[in-house]
C-alpha cells in the first residue's frame, strides 16, 4: 500500500462496528451455504498452498514497478494461473513510470566541534530525485508537520527539513495511524521545496524503534523544484532529534543516486472461474503484483496476490462454479500511484462486463479478524452479515462497512461494492516497505485462512449477487 491518507481502507470506521453488530443481531442466520463453506475450509486448511504461491511470486525478488523482476512476476503468475486451470487467463497492458533506486543512499550528521560524524540509516523515497554525485550538505531544521514548514517559511531556505512526527501509538487501528503520519512522506518534499529547502528527511512510518528505513511513494507537485527525499529509520530519527537539542550548528550530508528512467510497458494479470449463468457479472478478488524493493514484498502484497489466486483455485478444484464469474486480478503499479487499477477499469476488455464486487487484499498476510463490505445502500453488508455464522469459526468476529483500496477504487467509482478481509495487522508496519518484508514474516496458515474466507465470500456473492 502506498497512498494511505487517500484510501478508504485506512479510515476503518471503528464506530461502525456497532452498526454492524446491530445488523448481525437482526439478520436471521442463514446456513444454506454451510456445505460449500465447509468444503472450501477443509480443502484450504488441509494444506498451505497459498504460501507456495507467495514463495513463487517472491522468488523473482522485489517487484518494483517497471523493473525486470516485475515483468518476470507477470509471466510467472500468468503461468501459475494456467497451471491451476483458471479460465480466460490473460494479461492486460499498463504503461508505467520506471524509477531506479541506484546503489547509494547515505546520510551522516555533523555538529560543530564534534569529533566524528554520526551515520543515519536512510533510503530514498520512491520517485525521489538523486543528490549531486558528491552529495549535498546543509543545516537541518526539525519539524512535526507540513504546517510547521509553512510557518517557518523562509527560515527553511537552504536547509534540509527533517519531518519527525511519529505514527500515533494511541490509535488502535495501525492503518489509521499510518494514514495520519504519511502526509510528511508524500507531500513533505514539495512543501519544503516551495520555501527553498534543499532536501528532506522523513521519519520512517512504523511503530517500532529500529534501524530499518521504510520507503514509500512521494508526490512532487507540478511546477515546484524537485528536491531529494529520504526516509530515516526511527532510531536514527530519535538520535538526530537528540543531537539537534544537544548540539549547535548541526549539518547533514546526504548522497543518493536514485533516478527516474522513463516509461515502460507492463501488465495486470487476470484469471477466473467463469460464471455458469451470468458470466459478464464479476466478483473480483485482487492484490497488487508490484512491490517495494528493500525486501521482497511478501506481506505487501505477494500475500494478497497469493490469497486471490488461491481463492479462485479452491473454487475451481471443488467444482464450485458459481452463477457469476469470480476473477482474480493482480494489479501492476499500486505503489507508484495505481495506474494498473485505473487501466483495468478503463480497458476495452471491460465492455459488457459489470463488476458487482471488488475485494482487494492489501493488508498483509495476517490472520483474519473481520470483514469489511461497502456499497452506498448497505444491502451488500446486510447480505454478507446473513452468513456471519459461517464466517465466525474462521475468525471473522465482526462485519463492518468499508473495504476497498487503491486498485479497486476506479471500479468502486463505477458502482462495484468494495470488500476486504480485515486482518490482525498490528505488526504490519514493522515490515511495511522495508527490508523486513520477507517471506519468513508471513505465516502459511494465517495466509491460507485469509484465502479460504475470500473464496467463501466470493462464492456466496457470485451465487447471490448484490
Ligand atoms: Zn500494498
């Protein structure tokens, strides 16, 4: 995930849990799908197949948008869907920007009279321009918000602006805490540049205090000078903040060789179980195939892709062909702005199709705790809530309004009902966009149960419609 504060999924309506509880209490329990859900559960939980998909997807390495590894992941997942017997397996073109991280990302702090410089763990933010080859050195000013920069105005001219507002630990919803701090990363560079700053350092977006920098997308405003932007580890940010209190004339040297590399053609990947009666009505399950490049994007979002493929494969293996189509879509370029999601919705291939539900999995591979179902009139939520007793043994303790994400946003704008499996994601931001997002951090059984729920949800909605 990349653009948190713009995403509906980040603002989980906590208060809405009460509403959903009411819906649950009022709805008559419906067990007509018990046989199908039991079979999906038995087949899924007997193995760990979704995890083997995740291993295959991550075997190509990090899948930065436009990279050779992302292209390899397109071929690999298309082949995988074909092997599994999915139908109408195909790719759809997406033109994407390519950005290259380069080999160098270094920063160190030097104070007047200090004997040695203090190194900071940094990484370039996605999309950042590099520094001059020899780096740049400038005094540093610490701020907590974009507004602080505007208040300081000309005082940041010629300086490196250090954004150091942590994620709010008091917020029990980690996605909301992330969304509350991410404006510094996304908009910090242009805000600082407008007042003459020469670079920005942004505190990494994680609750943990450690030495891993966390990357993520930034957005340069048109017409504003593009200045280098780096994330600094939380431990490094705390150290820098102490130095700024204790020392005087503190300067930072920053050197990065990241750069943009033009546009390339990439692709979304899709495969389905075509509906027996209403094949042009579609329940979509999806994740994003691209990832950041410091780890291998195991949680973000090979897990979501693996769960989507497994959901459709389970239905196919069990002969559970629903009336409407269930389609797995692996979107390209979620992290750099969602061009894959937009290209999918606008593709000529959508002619004559109607997406009734768009379920996006982009919250990691953790154990499920709930379901979020959107839609303006609430009937989708009501329908799913009727089957709460089937989902409860799988860990679904609540069903709330919400769901969706960047990739399915354009489909939701066109009338699809968004949905998501909600997960116990308290540790997600430990690894998110960092070198820690590796295969070992995903538990095969937690991922499999997510896929089982997704399969059951998609089956019921593809049978019933909205
Ligand atoms: Zn993601």
